[in-house]
C-alpha cells in the first residue's frame, strides 16, 4: 500500500516549524554557537525528510556539512556528505554530486586517509570529464596528484600532474601552472630524480615571472 499523503494543514505546520528551526540555527551560527546550530538544523532536517522537501534537505545538509567541517567533526561531516551525495544522485544534480565527492576527498585527506581521498577524487574526475569542465578537471587532477605522492605512488603522481599541466597551459593559467610545476618538482625530488626536479622548479619560477610581467602590464 502507498502511504497516504499528509493533510495540507499538517504539511504547512511542519514547514513552518522547520523554517523556524532553520532560522534559529542560523542565528545561533551567527553568534558562533555552533553545537546549538547543529542541534537545531538536525531537528529541521528530520522534518524536511518527513516532508520529502528535497530542496530544503539539500540546503540543510549543506549547512550541517559546513558547520561540522568548522568543528572538525569528521565522522559527522562524512555522514552528512554521504546523505548529500545520495540525494544529488537521486535528483540528478551532477554539479552537486561532484561537489560532494570532492569534499569527501578533502575530508578524508584532512584525516590522513589518502586511499579514500584518491577513491573519491577518481569518481569526481569521471563526472567532471563528462561535463567537460576543464578548469575543475585541472584542480582535481592536481589534488589527486598530491594524494598519490603522499601514498608514495610517484608514477601516478607525475602522470596526473602532467595531465593537469596540459589543461592549465592550454588555458594560459600561469598561477596554477606554477603551483603544479612546483608539485611536480617535489615528486621528482622524492624519487631522487634531481635533474627533473630542478627543471620543474625552474619552470615554476618562469611561470611566476610571466604572471608578474602580465600583471605589471595590466
């Protein structure tokens, strides 16, 4: 049997209560009472879930993710991110799904869990390539390369840095190009390949110099 829809008056009452709780949560957040803000947003979320108000659920989950991140409550952050990820897939919100995946990757990196970091960046990379969002692809590749290096997967770190560089150079992004050349130099240095390390560091300096020259010219 399908569940009976709630009477409109009950739905409206629930919406009003959830909106009031959300407003109280925001006020507590603004005066830096973060645990209280979390408590109130969690109450609001419960109501929005009962009402199946997906837009309100998305907004509330984002708030809970952000506050728990501030407090470095990693297990709670991951729990809400997983809920958010599931919902973005359900409503076919690809940008939201990419955001959830990359935030999960960063959260695991903050805990030193780089295998999970790689896993979520790889999933995000597939989606970003499907949307042909090259700037975001370059960022994810760069972050993925850092995770690979941390895990000692130097060959993959070099490959992903080079893929990121191809995009950045194609787009003329000197600032990020310099950062990736520096990261590439770090990988070569860790490998004991000092010639390539020096070459990469020199290229990083040149990218920085070109950026300064461009800015001076206005």
